[in-house]
């Protein structure tokens, strides 16, 4: 898997303002998890997380899901 970027998932929806399409791109490069956010008419940003930081992000997303769903 050395020097190979593997795309895992692309999720598209609206941006916060609701006036543009936006997406989240999840990829793996070597031993890092890459998470990119893009807007059709805006800038792109990408972050590289090691496995421990990626687990921390998953935990935070799970907590946010519980809060948003009222649980």
C-alpha cells in the first residue's frame, strides 16, 4: 500500500448555507486517513490524521450524532 492513495467514500450534500453542493472525501494514504471537504463553487481543504486521531474523530462524530438525534 506504499505511496498509493485509496478512495474510500465520497458523501455529497449541501453546504451550511444551503446554496451550494458540498462533499466529504475519505481516503487512505500509506498509514494516514485523509479527510477532505469540498464545495462546488468554493475552496477545498484536506486533513491527514494518524490512526489514533482518526479514532478520536469517529468518537466525536458518534457523540455529535447522539446529541443531534436527542439521545
